[in-house]
C-alpha cells in the first residue's frame, strides 16, 4: 500500500475486513475524508458509485469522488466525526422511548434519500450509522455491489441473505438496526417491550420475510413523522465528540509542549520525511541516535519528550526489524476505530526513498496523511523542501562514510560539497546537523584545504586572478543562497497568511504583503490579491479555552466571561467598557437582551441578569442548564422571554421575565417580533399562537426543525433551514420563494429591513440578498417573488469547537455583519465590498499598515524584522 491514492493521502484504518477497507484520507489541502476500497469485482460498482453520488441529504455522508478504473478501486466520501451506533450501544446500553423514534426517523430519512436517488446502501449495520454533532448520519454509500454480505456479527443482525442488493434489503436491514438499538447485540425481541406498539409494528413490517410485503423507506418515514416523538429534536451522541483530525491532534500536542520543546519539533519531524522515486514527499524511518547525536543533555531530554508526546497520541510509532514482534497498538483518533497493530511489512508501511534500515530504536510517522493534514508541518515542509533533498543526500553520504571506516574517498567534494556547505551555512532553518553529519562535513572541508595547499605552488603565479574569481564566486553563491532563502520564506509567509485568514484576516493581509516583499513569487501574489469580505477583527485578549462569549443583537458589544470575571467590549473601538464578577456557580450560556443593556447568564441551577450599567450581577431566578454539551441562551425579540437549551440532552425551557414564571412548558416555540406571536411546534398539532390567546393551526410545521427557524422582522414570514435547503414561508405555510437557499445548516438571522438573511454554523457564514417581493399594486407582498436570491458572502470562520457555533448579527444599517467565532474572535464582514484595488500592496499599507516587530517575530521568527510599507 502506498502513501497515496490519486490525490488523497492515507491515514488510519477506520473500518475493514471482508470485502471493504475504509481509511481516513486527506486531500492536498488537508481536508478530511473517508476512503473506501471495495474488494469486489468491478462489475456493478460503477453503477453503484454513480447512483451514490446523486444522493443529496444531510443524513447521508456525501460521495465526493470514485476511481473505478484503477487498482485498487476506491470511493471517497465525506468524513463524519462521531461514534458509531454500535459503540454507543456497547458503551451506554440500548436506546428506549423518544430516542428510538429519533433514530428511526433519521435513518429512515437517510434511506429514503438514498432510494429516491436510485441508489441502494447494501450494508446497513450499526457500524454504518455515525452519531454526529448534527444527528445520525449514514456512511459507507457506494461501496457495495453484487450479492448482499452476511454480517456474521451478532444474532440481532443475522438474517437470511437475500439474492441481491435492492431497496427491500435496506428496509430489512433498517428493521434489524432498530432491534439492535433497542435490545443490544443479543436479539431479545421477545424479552420485554422496549419497542412501543407503533414502532414495533413498523419494525415487524420491515422484517417481513417477503420483500414484496415490506414498506418502502418513504412509507416508513411518513409513518414515523406522524408520531410526535420523532419531531422532538435530533438524536445526538450521549457525550461530547472527541474525533479530531490528524492535524488538530498534532497541533494540540505541539501547543502542550513548552517553548524549548516546540523549537525541536520541526527538526524531529522533518527528519522523518523523505522523497519517493518521483521526488514526492513520503514518510521515512530514523533512529533515535540520528535525532539526538551531538546534542547536549537538555536537548536530548527535550527530543525524548517530543517523541514521547507524539507517540502517546499515535502520531509517531516505534518500528522493529523484520521478525521481531509488531509495535504496540497505537491510540487512534476516535473510539469508533478498531485497534490496529502495525509491524514491518504490514499494509500502509513506510514509504520509499531512503536506504536507512529499520532497526531497534527506530521511529517513524505512521501515516503520510499527517504531511498534508497538519498545516504547521505543511508549512515547515514548504519552507525546507529544497534543502531537505540536500540534507538527505548529506545524511546518506555521512552514514556510508561512517560505515565504511571513514575512508577519504567517501567524502564529498566538488559541486556536491559546495551544495551541502551552502545549505548548512544559510539554507537550513529548522533542521540541525547531528554530530555525525557535522563531523563528515568538517572532514570534507579539511580534505579540500589539504588539496588546495598541495596545488598552491602551481597556481601562485595566477594569484590575482584566482582571488578575483574567488571573490566573485563567493558573492555569487551568497546572493544565490540569499535568493533561495527569501523565496522559500516568501512561500512560507504566503502559506501562513492563508492559514491565518479565516480567524485573523487583517494580520493575514499584512503577512501576505510581507511575503510579496520577500519575493514576488506566485504564491505571494495569490495571497496578496486574495479577496476577502472580512475587513476587521477583534480578539478578546483574556480569552481561554473555557471562556464564554455573546455578541449583542446590533453587533456593537461583546460580553466575555473568563475565570469568573465578566467583561464587556465595544467592538468599534476595541475598548473594555464594563467589568464585574460573575455569579458563584458555573455559567453554561450567555445572551444579550434585544436593547443591548442586559446580559443573561444561565448557570447550572439558576439564571442571572446583569444590567451592564450596574456594578454587579443581579439575584438568581428561574432555572439553569445542568446537562453538559452544546448549550445556548437567547431572548425573544421583544425581550420578555429568556430561552435556554442543551442540545445533547434535549433540555429546553423558557422563562417569562415579566410574570416571573415558566412559559411554553413542555413545548417548543419560536417567538416573533415584539413577542406578539409564536410558532409552537407539535408535529401535526403545530399552531400559530398570538398574543391575547388567538390560535390557528399550522400543521405545515410538522417537519420543520424549530432550532433552525426564525421570524422575519415584518412578522409575516419565517425562514427555516431544512435538510433540502433554507426556505422562506408565509404564515399560511406557502413558500414565498421559488427556490431554496443552499447549503442550509446553521442558525438564521434577518437584517433589520428583512432584505438580507445570514446563516452561521461552526465552519462558515453565508449571507443572501433576498429577492424583492412585489405585488400588482406596486406594494410588497410576501407571497410573490420576482427576482432570484443572491449569495452575497460565503466565508469560512475560525474553528468554534463542537460545543459552540458561530453567531452572526447585522449592524443596524445592514451594511456589515459581525461574526463571533471561537476564542472571542469577532470578524467584521463588509456586505458591500469595494472593487479590487489596482495596487494591493499600497492598499494594505494605507488601510492596515505593516506587520509590527512583535507580529513579525510571532509569524516569521526565522527572519530578522524588516519594514514592508
């Protein structure tokens, strides 16, 4: 097995055995995927993969690529973070009650989407359902063709194989899936009623021996949607998801190390990177002696700490000579992955391109995917790639010289020696020569000096010419070396600017200018001219990993809670404008009142209000949020109600601040402008409830997710992010727009005039300019669309974490959007961007200035500071 398949770099095995192997994979930009390699005949796979690629559903991991004419065959799909249904049941026990309905509805939704696209899953088991942050997701699509596989895993899943894959086979597997979820790995269907009557009837129908008498997936879904339980939230993992990608794991290890240890990480890891026969990056082993030779005791101890830290995370592994026991099983990034053991000669071993033998004390990077998945390592490689080839040649020659008894004939000379000396003197930045390599170079230089002395008499008469030529050669070589250094560092600076851009666009612009000033290479030009609607950034200087933040509805103020200290910042000036002590108990979520004067703090047991003009937080009242996970709080548009929810547990409540009592008890409600009406979600019994008690039916809400629903400012329309896209409805349930806005995930918010709609999630923010709705009399009507909606902005945001989604709010004039991302970072996005400037460098200098010396040291520590404006 090579390091790569097509354009994908391979990581750990996720699943496998039988006729399919699934591995983690990363593309050249470091995006994470799942890559499946079916061990099946080609016949039928092309049609299966083509049909799978047509499936469009948020409940199904999307197929993004397939290679069915190479060897091996493979299918690439979206990677879903989270545990499998099997792991959740094994660890926490079977499901019951409403959770079974949520699982049934989600998986039936997925199957219906698959079958309507003309595809069949063919291997629906508890291992193919992932409990992700947005609910259950079906994975493994497009990997099965031909006769249905026999699971052979447990009695609950055992069934008489059917002759071929077809929708009825998937429905039968769906029934067995629900039995497993309700009873666990042992089929105890007759031992206790864990499935209530409606669900038990559906499962029995799905398991009917006659495929022709089973309901189809759409019929299952429609039956489930008539049951209230399937509408009350999504089934989420019972504990926070801990399945970070390779790059995030490597970065976390790096940040846990001390500064001295961090300085040695690139030196260690770059020695574990080689080149294959085509000159492409690959992984290679190195001995501990190679890493520590010639270093002092402190550096040796630091290298050992680095190795231990990365070994503990499974990002560096020990290797042993052939015939010795395989290395100890490493920790994989998710508990859904099976424990692997990996020894010499196993699939996925070291790459080629090195003559270093694998012996005792040898270490290596287990998966070449790390070279693309970790941006910091990718930058180090980009900055050192040319020099690494020189270093590999030098290291190889030094080993031959040492192994051959240090014979003079093995020493470098001529152009290879000049190249090695130039690199050692000025071309290397993160790789340190070990004692053997330094001794080898010293011996080669000494040999050259001895030979020069023997030739001295011959050239004495030509001394002036030799001196001039020598000086010219010295300056020429120095200029070449300086040029190579600046081009390499320009590439590094451009790469760092792109990595930094989502979270800090201002510094990214200044860093791209520095890259351009270092060398006008294509990478620097692209970074300098990159379009970005984000024009400003504010970062909470006190933010930590446990900080809470909330942005006011008008985007003017940011509240921050860190170490029991509450602070309020003015986002225009960046100044701290208020400060006080937080409540005694832990705070789960915060929210601003619509007028921006009061901050609500929802604790574990009770809640609090802080009038930011007063010196302290008010007394406790109402309820809190005890459950861990993703928590949120928000005010109703009129400010009379405070809502709070805990996503994983499904806990949700509303508190009437004026009447000082609970509101909407046992109900899911979305309140409209001025608190004059509310949408109450209750399946087919959903209704519109108006102030004063007037009610009207709204059964059209029965499939709508309440948490992704918001009123327009006019109170006559609502926007709802459904699986198939965002749709805007009138209160009669009729869509007001011909087409849906896609993609749909995210919390929704209208601008004050209702003409713009923003959607924000943990990855990106999007803004649409909505079509004008004109009536025949020249006025506006919400039921007639005359234009197309336009996507104005689509921009990634800095990682917010599993338990936090980004918050997006419009400024009152609707010209800008402020986005609260992770770690107290607030981006300001211009919704009417200026045309691209003719001179990007001059524009950056005039608007943002240049990198300060402190910023330069932080982002370009390899070079001394220089002015760029």
